């Protein structure tokens, strides 16, 4: 099941710079997308989401961009901080009205390392 | 901030034994889920539960698996006869009808030997 793919297993960024994490999906029926951050020995923590009716959503240092025609989304973190070092998962779902319940399909994750 | 609590954090069991993984979801949430992550692989959906019944399950969730909400607070995942390939991190999650994502617990690491 490769419906959601994160093709970069890892990303290394200098503190203060921008981190860009990418995600592609194949199921055009997905209409709600989420990013999660995960530290070792913890569960995924919700970061930010976007509905398919939007192309951008911003929350502090985190911005998610959605390109529906390309079936691509990206997470931008500006400025990156060492505490951002974690595994980042994108997830997608079929939803009714953009609500948060229902099955999530996850990507494989990208390990982000932010160097001081 | 409300949390989803999972116990135990680590469970070691012999192949063929039954295990019960426990979760206490956030109290005002209505939807409950189990996911698992085999080491080095994706987080995979197992089952969702709403209004005291399963609302959706994956092909992984076969007859060896069951879920229950025995009282108003706990949500359990039972594996009847564990196999080596059931070794994974099991995450419980809950959500309401809002626009935020689920809240996940910290997981139970199940090791089948």
C-alpha cells in the first residue's frame, strides 16, 4: 500500500534555516492531510493539517502547502530549531467535511535533524 | 493538555499467548483507534471504534484481534494467539469531531518471543 509516500528518508538542516519535508499521494479521493511529528518512544503528535479546499495553511513556524493537481504536499518549518529534530509523518484521509475522524494513511516518515 | 494513556509501555509475551493492550482515551472524545508500527515500517491502521462498535478495520485486523470498550474510560485491544509477526509498537488514538488530528498515546511495545 503506497498511497502516501515520503521519498526522503532523512533531511539534515542547519539551525535557523528552512526545513522542507515532502509528501506525495496517489489516491485522488484523499481530501484531508495532516502532518505528525514523532520522537522516539512517544506517539505521533499532531502538527498541522490542511483540507483539499485550501492550498496553504500556516501555524506559527509551520506551513503546509498542498498542490492537488500534482498530488503533493510539503511542510515548511521556518526557522528550524534543534528541538524540531524528530521523525515527520504525513498522513491522508478521506473525510466528510474535513473533520478529523476516520482512518489515516501514513507515509513512511522523514527523519529531520536540525544541527545547531 | 489532555493525554491518551497506554499501558503497559512494554509487553513481552510467548508466541501463542493472549495479550491485552490497554488505553484510556481522552474523556470527551468519541472515536477510538488502534494503529501499529512494525520496526522500520509505516504506521498502519488497524481499527476504528465508534458508538460501541467497530466502524472500520484493516485487513491486518483478522479474527485474532478484538477491541472492547468495557467501561466508560478504557479501550482495549486483544490479540488472542500472538505470532512473532505481531511484534510492533501499538498506538491507541482518540479524536472528536473537530478539525485537529487525533491524539495518540505513547504506545505499547509488544515483543513476541
